[in-house]
């Protein structure tokens, strides 16, 4: 029951942020479904691991693959889906609690919570890096390379 | 004696003049390209995307080489071509708010310009059209604040009553946010006031039995204010090699989070 509520609110929460970020009608649903997917993967990974870092990492990888695929399907920047669908994952609550402990001068709890927040954020950020890099490689292999200017490096867009 | 007495300039000088004229044109083009880059950055585009778009646009407009350096608060571009030499422009970027719809349009625009080699006027018109696309109205934003607040109150385990209280407070915060935004006040001040009011209202709601748990009511509102996305993106920036941008955003989000925690602590102290 708790999980069902979490899944539904992950969807509506992502929907809310998608609206806040001016995502348009046809993409609203896709972006919010991404949030549902991300939290679904997080919950599913609970069967495999009880480490939050691992679960966040897996969820982030899944959501990035989702975002990159959709970006190609509907021809728009992957960021659009990436930002809105990662809403349930982002460690906002954890970040807040960190600062709350800091305000309460509880340094032990503060450092533990700060470490946790940074770890989760790293897990999400690194989780987003891998699929993006792979999609870039595939793209670079498919698209003919434009003529290079000497002394300049090129990176293909996401 | 010269063959043509009416030539005031030697061929070398003429060449020079042509280069100056070309450089002037290149400056005009570069200015528009920076307009696009600046707008992308302000709509929430990643540093790497902005750099890449600017480089492509410069190449499409005839540069032989383009060096772009972008951080969240500034863009520096130098383009070079034998015709006009090196031309440099910088742009200071202030203020950004996610507008993913416009970002998408800008992305499309820059792709089309690159593919179809647009003129300056065409580019300007298209940019003006994107600037004037309507955004969601205030009513939708109110609904959004309520939706996000109550969603996260439930998400973190609050009761339905908490969710309702959080939603109502979210709407009040949106009104406050708009009022502060109109005065052009400091971003930290705005966060401080919003979180302080949020904390006060959550405390009052529980006092008058309109909610069960102050923490659960507040977390919904906190999710609206806390820079969680910025924190995650700052790490993503740093991991992808944009260390300065990442650090700037990282520090900014830590400071914002501190401000918000301070605001709620202040409210708890007042009650």
C-alpha cells in the first residue's frame, strides 16, 4: 500500500515539476511516467540490495536510458525528460535534513546525513553518465564525422 | 606611377578594408549566436550543450575555428577565419529558470540554422518568436505548487490531512514567491522568507488540528524550495569536466539549502 502511494505520488510529483518547468502537453505524460519508472526501479531494486546507493544508481541508469530513447523518438533534448523524471530520486529531503542537523548543532548527525546526501547525488549523477556516454558513442559511430579543425576537439551533443 | 590614379588604396590596403568589413559582419553574427547561447543557458540548458551549440552555429556561419568557454554565469567565444581574422565576444549571464519547452525550441532552432544556413534576419525573427511563446499562466502555477506539495507530503509518508495542509501552504507560498519576485529581491532572501512562512503555517496548521505532523507538511513545501536538482546537476557538471560550473552550482545549492533550513528553524523558534 505504501509503495502504491509512493508510485502514484512519484508520478504526480514529477508531473508537478514538469508543469513548473513549462513542459508542454504531449510530453507532460511521458516525463511524469519517467518519474514513476525511476521510483519503480528503486523499489524493485529493494529486492536485490538494501544499499540505497545501489538502488539510486540503478534507478538513475534506467531513467537515463528511458530519457535518451524518448529524446530520439520525439526529437527533443534528453534533459527535458532527465530533469523532470529524476524528481522522485533527487535527495531534496536528505539535503534539507543535513542542513537541519547543522542548524541544531548536531555535528555527528550532520556529517552522517551530509555524507548520505552527497553519496546519493553522486549515485544519481554517475548513473546518468553511463547511458549518456554509450548513446553518444553509438551516435558518433553512426553519424559521419564532420571535418575536424586542427587543434580542436569535438564532442557530439546529447 | 600607379596604373589607375583613382585608386586611393593599394591592393594590400583594400584587402585590409575587406577584412575589417568582414570582421564587422562576423561580430554581428556572433552577437546573435551568443543570444541563442545565453537564452539556452537561462532556460536550463547544460553547459556542454550550450558550448556545443555555439560551436556548431559558429561553424555553420562560416568560422574555420571556434573556441567556446561557458560557465553558468558567462560565455566567451572566439571565432577565427582567414577572411576576417579572430573575433571575440563575451556575455555575462544572470538569472536562470527552467523552461524546458523553450530550451527544446532553441535546440531545434540551432539545429535548423546549422542545416539550412539561415540569414541574420531569419535568425532574429525565429528567436523573437521563441521569446514570445506563452508560458503557463499563474493559475496553472498555483495548481502546480499545490500538486507538488501534497504529492511529496504523501510520498514521504504523511497523512491525507497533511497533504491537504501542505497543498494549501504551497499555494500561499506561490503568492509570496510572486510578490517577492516582483521586487527583484535576492534569491536567498526569497527562499528565506518562503521557508519561514512555510514553517509558521505548518506549525499553525498542526496547532489548529488541520494537520497531523509538522515535518510531513513541511517536506512537501521543502521539495518546492530545496535545490535538489541543482545539487545533482552540479555533480553531473563536475563529472563531465565542467568543474567550475559544477562548483559554482554546488556551493549555490548548499547555501540555498542552508537558508531554507534556517528559515524553518526560525519559524520553529517563533512558534
